[in-house]
C-alpha cells in the first residue's frame, strides 16, 4: 500500500476545509471491500478488515480525496461511539437554542438574512451573481447560524449572533479552480452585514467586500 504524495496531502487539506465550509462533498461513498484479495487494481477502496485504504498507483482525483475524507469522518463517528443521528440531534438542538436567542432579541429570520445576502452579492459581483446558487445544507438550512467569534470579525461585532449565508457555482464535473463561493455574514439581530467575501477554487484567491 502506497503513502499519499505531498501534493495529495496538500489537496486533501484544502478539500477538508471546503467540506467543513460545506462547499464540497463527494458524489458517492467510497467502495468498501472485506479484504485485500477483493481489491480491484486501479480502483480506490477501503479495506474493512485491515482498516486502511488501497490507493491506486496514480494521482488521486478530487472526488477520490473527498470520498476518503467522508469515510474518515464516518469512521470517526463510530470510534466516538455516536451515531450520525445523535450528531444531527445535537446540531438541531444547538440551532434551536440559537434561534430562540435571536427571537428573544427581536432579530431577523433566516429568510430575511438570505434576502440581505442576495442583494449584497448582486451589488458585489454584478452579472456574475447570476451564476451562483444559494447553498442548502443537509438539514435544509439556508445558513449557518452561529456566534461571530472568529478572528476576521471586527472587534465591535464579536460574539454577535449571525447568519452565514453561502452561494456557489459548483456543478458536477467542474474543475475545482473554477469554483466560486460567495459568503455573506449577516447580523441576526439588526440585519447589518458583518463581512462578505468570495473564495475562488479551493481558497487560493479570497476577495473581501466592504459594506
């Protein structure tokens, strides 16, 4: 079994970030086989009995790297002895708690935040905005509702409740360098835009917009 190349490790790290941002995901689950005897030469797979991957003797594609990332995540879930349903229940409970705080503060709805983000994108990108579609995550949410506590947020906006709304042009078969993601972070209470930026490809080029 070969090791990952330096280039594959670098690309995997970039794709891992894209997965966390929900701007990339595999088209299918990785093929699993019981033992090394069941491996098909040239085809990526996970050997269950050995707990390792068979890596074809060539550069792995982005899809194959995404399948490995997804498989690693599922293995981690099993190792932590939590089911996917339990993780989803935790996520929904956290979301409900934040939504209750927004409501108590007289804040805006997710739908309103998406509307604000859409208008900001049209202003920032012009005609290019027509190529991007709203990102809907696996829970059916159009945004990531969270506490704005990351380093890029201005000090005066730290710990504000915010909707992070994303749009992208990603299509099946598209080269990763042509991916374009637009993210707009909207204050969940007063509707002000905390930050807006585009990411080209896997993060090689980021452009920020003032609002």
